[in-house]
């Protein structure tokens, strides 16, 4: 759930791009975000927003407190010490590799869960995180937790709603930033409910583009409720660009902008 700086090139036009015509109700998307090539694109898109880089595999060792009230933010998807997902990650890593360099922080991670405190973590947690990031077992644990908590729920709900790779990515990015469930007004579940009040997804006979516009509107509203997320460019000059081009399958080439930096996937 990190927030960083990003960039991209805006698109124009509202018609569908060749080979990506709007789907009719009940028509299956061409491919999901879990297609390996599309998943790689998703990882790069999120990394551009979270880490200002397309090289998401360089982010295993990333860790800092970005002053968003969530404590440390770290790893390939911005796991946070204050929201419990660093705790879950280190627990998984410790199950697979007992006695690892981060295992000693488990008591402290349990205590700081729900706060922005570094109590029991400083002064060496960041250094030890970077050490762990050289371990293939820790990298795999990060990948597996990313998929379990963020990616798989997004793809599953997207497929259930009848939306394609772009829509599934919009869900994924929302879960990354806001968390899954509907426990508060800005979580993914609440964002989706807000969209459903405005438009039906294809699984309910609705138009995919109309529904995705409603979802992105709801997502922008949710981002604006929190100062740390108030820059909405990862929607406005990224996801919305792809939608305006009718690129519902998230097919390259892709050009977008986040936080005034431009990105391209050929």
C-alpha cells in the first residue's frame, strides 16, 4: 500500500482499439490478468506507482516509512507493518525457514499491528529486511503473499463480474492501496459497492466500459478521502487512459503517466 511517484503518457479517443471491442453481456473476456504476460504487465504498472520504476523485481529489498500512518512500507507490493501484512509475510517466511533474520521481530510486529509505531523494530529492522531480500525463500514468500492477499482476490472478483484484464487490474490496484473487504468506506469492497450503485458489470447484463468508468470514479473518490492517496494520477493518467482507448484486455503497447513520470511497455 505504498505511495510513491509515477508518470505516463495520456491517451486520447473514446473508441475501442482494434481487437478490443467492447464485450456484450455474458461474453467471456479474451484473457485474464492471471495470464503470465498480463500478470507481468500488472506487476510493472503497480511498481511504477509504488516505486517509480517498472523493475518490480528490484523492490524485494525496498523498505521505508512514508509517513502515511501505516508504519514501514516494504517489498514488492508495499506490505505494511501497521496493517498486518508484514506480520503475515514474516510468519509465512518463518514457517518455511525457521530462524531467519526477520523471525526475531515477530513479537514486535504483533505489537505494532494497527499502529504506525516502530517499537521493537528499530534500529535494525530495515537492515535485516534488506538482508532477507537476498534470500530466494523470502522473495517467494513475498510473491505468494502478494498473490494470496491482493492479486488472486482481484482476479477472482473481476472474472466473477465479467470484466477483462484491465478491469481486473483496476481491482488489483485498488486492493493494493485500500485493502480488500468492505470494513470501511474506502476499502475495495466499499469502492465496488459504490460503483455497483451506478452501473451493472457485464455479469449482470451491464456494459463493461460504463461499469469500469463507475468503478474508477468510485476509486478516485476513495483516494481523495485520504491525504496520502490524494494524487489520483495512477487512475487519471494510467487506468483511465487505457479505458478511453478501449483497451479492455490491457494489450501492449501501453503508455501512461503517474506523478508526472512517463512509462511505456512495448
